[in-house]
C-alpha cells in the first residue's frame, strides 16, 4: 500500500529533552537524522513540564560538592539498585551538559555571576540549578531551537511510531502514523534511538503529559529488548489537590515542602511526618513520603478531597517572603488568589516517574544491535527511587550519549533491509484500524484507558500486595481480550484522536502487564516498591535487578 518513505542514518523516536539531545549529538556524525515527535515538538512530552530543579555537582553553593558526592547520594537514594557505571557516568558528565545548554542560550538563575544551586530532598549538598519555576520549559525551548538550526536534522511532528523491525546488520524499519490524517510513514534507518519517556499515564493519579503512555518501552520490548526495574514506579508525594494552582503545574507544592518549617498534617491535625521522621524535609525521599501520605489517606485520616495538608501558615510573614523569594513563588501564588500565609494546600500522591526501562550500557546500546535508548525510557540511572532534580540532567547525559553512539553505529552499517516486511505490516495495520472503525459499537479507547488507570492504581499502586496484584493481572488479561474483539473507533481519518487513543491503549495494556509481572516477582520492599506482604528489604535475596524480555507471546 502507499506510504511515505523516509531514508535516514539515525531515527530518534521521542522529542523531549533526551530526544533533542540525541538528535543534536547524532548530527555531529550522521548526515541525515530524523526526529519523530508524537505531539508538537518543543511543547509536548514531560521535559517541558519540569518545574524547578536540574542537579549537577558544580560546587558553587558549597565547594565540598563533587561528582563523587552526587554519585554517592544517587546510589543511596536509589537503594543500591542503580547501575553504578551509569551513575558514575551521569554524575561526572552532568556539569558539562549543563554548560552545553548554556552555550545554546539557556538561562539560569544566578548568584554572584554563577549558577545558583538549591537544596533538594535526598541530596547531601545544594546542587540544583534552576530558572524561576520554569526550568523545564526553558530547557525544552532552548533545545528545540538548537535542533531546528542543526544541519541534517529533520523533525516530524504529530507522528506516532507503531512498529519496529530490527535487522542484525541493518538497516532497520519503523512504521509511523501521522495522526492528523492517518497517513503511514515508513522510516528506513541505520540506527534507532528511543527517547519516548516513561508511562505514568497507566495510573489514575499522575503528574505527566497525556502522551506519556509507554510507547517506546513497549516498542523496544516487542523488538526483543531487555527491560529492567519495571516494578519501580515513583509516586510524587505532594501533588496539588486543592486549591488548583493554574500555570504552576502539579508538582508546584515541592517548593513549599522543601523550605524551613513546612508541616504535613492529616485531617485530624496530626503532624504525622514529624512524628514518623523528625527533620524529614530534606531527608525523606519521595518513596518514604509517598508511602506515609498514602497510609494516612488509606486509613481514613485524609481530607475530604482525598489528600493531606501541606502548611506554612504558622510561620511569620517575613520568613515566608524570604524563604519563597526564588522564582517569586509567594507573589505568583498571590497573583492567582492563593495566600499560603493564610491557608494550607491540600496535596495527594500521584504516579510521577519510571525508574525502569530498557537495559542499556554506557553508550545507550540495548541488547538489540542498532537500537539505542536514553532518558526515562531506560533503567539503571535511578535505581529503586529517583532523587529530585536528577531527571532533567540525566536525560541530557543519556540522550547525548545514545545519539552520539547511534551515529557511530550508523556509519558502520552496510546491510540491506527487506522492504517486504514493511509492506506486510502496513497492510496489517491498515486492516486493524479499518476493523476498529467498522465496528458500530463496543469499547471506546478512552474507556479502556480509564479502566487501566483505575486498575493500576488499585492493584499495583503506592502500596502493593501479592494477592491483589494476581487479581489485577487477571482483570488486565480480561481487558486485553475485550480490546481484541470489541474495540470501536469513530470513522474518519482527519484528526481522529480515537485512533491515537486506540494505539496508545495497546501500549498501556502491555506496559501495565509488565509492571505487574515485575512487581509480583520482587518479594520484598525497596524504594518505590512497597509490599505489605513483604514489608522489609531483603538484601540477601533481592539486591539484584529483575530483567524481563519477550518470549514468543509471553514474558520471561
């Protein structure tokens, strides 16, 4: 069937921060780089949602800080599940990647002419670089502009990749759909870099963009890539519940939580975190906080809106003004009618970040020749729990490395692809979509998504239990069968969002299954993975990574 054919040296799937860095670095070696973004490049994805911190050990705030100390904090925060070779690489290269951003025109808050560095939870020293409370948008805007002016990079927007074919000697094929008009595009490429992020949209409560549905992780899994640490899903402890804070994002409360004197208390007025962990503000990592807050709510001590209170009203007004002067935080809240000196903020727990993903080496290579990955789509950097501020700097390091080495790989690729595979798969996908549209009634894709989100929150959320997870797997299998026979999509090809929803639904079902299987295997509690039936860490049996790989139609 007819499809647009694109030949390139390197195909980058995913246009967030890691993907942009991959494209920039790939273009240093490769002549033709294609970057595919499911949404609008520079505005979609999760990098642009990053609010405040990007950690790198410059030592500006405290000369005692070094990459080695950053390494130690990251390993300790990850509960020793991190790949130490990757963490060493990340902490050593993060300062250079931040300097690279500055060379592209990035702006950061300064102090005495140098980058201001703030403290973040889990870190022993202040090392978070930032720009107002718009660090993510600033980074993404800077990288998008740099990509646009990088010779040899072509950007494809509103295209979702739905199929990969990896050939041992290359080239490889990727099939995409431009969902504005449901036109197929076939990419023939010598190397592929996957930087599509995680998949927190499989959970009912989440902080991520709507396109964060695990597409790339599932594509790699189907291609035979080994996945690791998929049981470790980070839940953000204090996302906005009430009042709404328009323009500040779901994690805006972090700035309240991390300042002097903040209190967390339940509906009974009990300051439960000070009781459980005195000095928790910078010591308590996100896993500990999320589990404590979830327990308060689950045991009936939550607010009417299903949260707990984050409060600084007991502090003097001058202290509040001083503590929240970075980014004019206090004034911004006042401008939207929220006076944090007079009322607390209700917060709740939400899925936030995937520590798991493709298993890669220091070059970003997976176990499949020619397939590279970076950013949140890979495992190893963060272990069982990510420290605040490590994501935005890690994606720069892992993305640049994956792009660089993918381009080197492409230079040695001499094979020939089998275009018959692409023809067969195009016909299969076209038939599948027509089948969805010809069905007059049945399960709508958005309904399927909601079912998965409810199921995952209930059966493999913040607090887990083996029997519940087994039940969740059974329910998920039933939903998977329903989508095979009953999925119905609106007719029409122009801007048909339901087609995209249906494609994402398939990825979400696969991703949810992988998470549940991995969480069932780990019979202990560690970091973000907490099981009430195995409530303690077990270093003798489980100080190891769980690796999953596709085996036929099953998982091993």
